């Protein structure tokens, strides 16, 4: 977990703020805005302390605000890989066991920042926040920078999920009917309101609309 999880990182020069959600590009977003704040590349070992002052729960009302959303199916699977495979947990478990332990258990789910439904995250966002798709991460981030006339070097997705190291067949095989059913039940609001299915997505609504 990072100290910036579920908070905004702001850039005072350009009056923008981006919400940082774990497993939804937060490391890259944090790095990008830190570099912009200091006018160049900030070394990794200095980045956290230098940029801590730019982390806020509520950005100024006149700032443009952005937040990325992600398909619950891939976000849950990415979290499983991150916790159980990449970190080489001392108690390895299958995807089915992971779902049973963390997703079905409502108490653990509410406290688990990596798995928290967007319906809960929405409460932390101002109504004028613009939503962006993680599935189009680099183009969406570039669009944010272009929209605010911010020049930046090539965007490199840091700490990228290693879903690519797992074949598409592994992803689809792990998601049997039971696992899909659990995700549909637990993340029903997210799937319907954010227009996600197992392997596709539609247009995003405005946060203001979602809060009605």
C-alpha cells in the first residue's frame, strides 16, 4: 500500500488534480505529476518526500479533477497476481481461493483498498471529477496533459500489472462461471454504471450523474 492511495495528487502550476486508486495506474500518475511539479525527472528515492505535500484528500474547487476507473474483472485478477504471484506469498492460493477469502468477505473487501468497489470510492470524488478509462491509460493520460497544455516526456507505465505474463487463456480459465458470478454480484453497481462486461466496455458517465 502507498500513502497516496485513495487521495488526489495536485499540480498547483496547472491547477489539476488526479485521484490515485491502487491497481489503476496510481504509481505512474504519482510519478508523472511529481515530475511536472518539479520541472523534470525526480529520482525515485526522493520522490515520495518531495511530493508528499502535493497529496490531498480534497483539491481546490477551481482545479480540474480526474479519476481513472478499471474493469472489476481485470482489477481483481491484477490484485490476485500482485499479492499472490508477484509478491510470492508464503501462503500461495488459487484465484478461486483468493476470491473466496477477499471478495466474498464483505468486511475484508471494505478495508481492502486494492479491491474496493468504485461505488465506495465515488464518495471521495467531487462531482466535477472527469472519469477516464484505465483500459486506455496512456492515451487518456496524454489527453489530460494535452488538454491542460502540459508538455511531458513519453509516458511509461510504471509498476504495470503482469497480466501480460499470464496468457489470456489463464485469465479466462481462472474465471470460471462461479468466479464470474461472484464478481457480478459484488461489483454489480460498478459493472452497470461504468458500462463494463467481462471483456468489453462502453461510454463513461459523469460523476455528477453517478451520484444522483
